[in-house]
């Protein structure tokens, strides 16, 4: 089995490590270059397709998390990379696949297999898009051209992530592209000059507000002013802008909340400290997992509908998916209809049952994925207790024992897991209902990513100012 894996890994492209540790300025240069390449790819339309504007995208949350852009080379975004990483980490972390990551060979195999999975998921998603008729009816030659473009773009994204991970840049391409995609989405929703659209307003909030104000000043008609506050069409509005500001402040505060566990280090004479456990213990991972599941489910549903049920005549397939052939909106009572994120306050008034079902399923899956992820990756009480014991840390007043530490940590960790999983899911749902610019989860991801980059930059600056620390920390 090992020989087969090694033979396959020889064909996997990879970026070599830099010959020396790069200075901060050089790493910032390569990071900026990667970011510019991503922005360029997200603006280049796919060759060979007939693009038609289908209005505001209802799957904004998934597009933001996957850093994808409809109809461009970044159609798949980081979806294959994220899906491969999640699946592979769950397989290794749960022990289904035994791999020693403490050895250099183990880490090499881990990285290589993840790339193979990325290529597999990119091929699967690209074929599903083409086979499912997302780009309309294409000739066999056009299908091959589109498939080649999507695969090449996915290869480039994979290599850019490998490049940053190997030390050429800072952070990871996944984090960088998500933050860039959210910032780009917010800017577009604020200032997009396209219009007027269905409700007589521009796409962007700012042009719509000026247009409504000038209309009211010249005609005295306040209809557009009322419409720009909360738009029925799902386009950005003032409610989304205000909720974005509120969410930004709230999420910044939420990201800093901690539950601190007092510990004492026996190896240092009982020196006391506190181990912080974040309120968002599993961060955004549950929502990313649910979104990855939904993204692949919607791709499959679109392909199944277009191939086997385009006239919605099959009662068995109708239970799974039905679409309006003109607007491509999901129809009830199909499963896909109830799993489609609601967008805007009017969706709540239009179909409260759909919002309720979507909320319950999304929150339930988020909590379930949070529990699975914590158990599979060693973040559970048992795994954390073992790490504390190895570091010879104990809770004051209790003896140094793995079982004792596990009993103390159990109520904290499992409670934080459930609360954080439900909380990030509710943020996603509420932000969709309010039409928050960039989406609440997009903002939460961006806040966390910016915080990580701030800490990373501070660390790199400190290491450059004091080279001795590099040797002490093993960062050379």
C-alpha cells in the first residue's frame, strides 16, 4: 500500500521550500503576489460559456466561505482544497487511517495525499458543474475547455497554498482568500454601480441611497427611500449595512471571550498560570463543514435535476430537488428548497416554515459537526488532559492525573463545543435573514483571520529584531 502511495505522490506537483528563511519584507511580497493572482483569477470569466446575469446569488454564504466567484476561473474557489483538508483530517484524526505525523515521512505522506484528494474533489465538482448544466448546453469541445480551465485554476490555488505553507509567504492561502473575498464582496455590495435593477434601485447600497434621495428631492416620492431600507429583491440594503457594523463590533468582542482554567506547572516549582479556552472553542469550523456539505449537495442536486427531472415530473426526485426552470429558484416541498439559505427579512414573512426548518437543520448539523470534530482531532477532554499531563500541568488542589484532569475539563469543553457550534450557526442564519453585507460568518472568519495575521506579523517582527529568538524557538 505504501509503495502505491509513493508512486502516486511522485506525480503530485509541489513547491520547494525556500533555500533560506526569508525576511519579513520578502514574505510579504510573495503573499501580496499570491493575493493579486487570486484577485485576477476571480475576475477572468471562463472561456466557452454563455454568461447570463441571474440576479443576486442566494448562495452567498457558501460562496464567501469557499472564496468562489460565479462564472470565473475561481468558480470552485478553495472548495476542493477545504473539502479535501476536512475529509483527510477527520480520517487521520479519528484513527481510521493510521499515520504518524510526528515523523518527517508521515508529514510528507499526509501533505501528498491531501493534494491528491484536492485534485479528486476539484475534478468531481468541475464535472458536476458541467454535467449539471450550470453553464447551459455545451458542446463536447466546450465541455473539455471549461473542465481544463477549472482544473488548471484548482491546481494554481493548490500550489499557491503550498507556497505559503512552505515559508514563501505568511499564513495560508485559504485564510488569505477568504478574507480577500469577504472584503471584495463588501466593497461590491456597498458601491456596485449596476442598476437600476428589479426594484428601480442600483445594486450597491451607496448608489441606491443617493438615487432614492435625489428621487425624493425632485418628485417627493418616498417609495425608493422605503425600499432601500429593506429590499424585497434580496439586494444589499441599509439593514444589511447597519447589521454589518453591529456584527463587526459584536464578533470582535466575541472572538476575545475566554474561559480560563487555573493550572500549576510542577516542573517549575508549582508556577501558576491560566490556560484560556475560547468561547468559540471550535471557531468557524462547524459552519465551514456544513457549508462544504451543502455546497457539494447543491452541486449534485443541480446535476440530478437537469439530467433526470428538468420538468419536475418525477415524484421521487421532486422530494429531493425541484427548480423553477426560468429563475432556477428551488421549489417546495423539495429538500433543497428547505436547505437553501433565506436572504432578507422578506423571506421570513414569505415562508416562515422554510426559515424555521433551515435554522433547525443548520444549527443541528453545526453542533453535530462540532462534536465530531472535537472528538476526532484530539480537542476533547481526554486529548486535552493528555497534553496537560505531558506538560506536567495540574489544576491547583488536585493531583497530577490524566483522569482527574479529564473530569475537570469535561464540563467546560463539551459545553463550549455545543455553545460555539450553535452560536456560529445562529450568526450565519441571522446574518442571512438581515442581509448582512459580507455575511455574518464571512465577517467572523475575517475577524479571526485578521487577528491571526496581526499576531503572525508581530511574531515575525520580533524574530527579525532579535535573531537569537529564532534559534531558541526553532524558527530558522
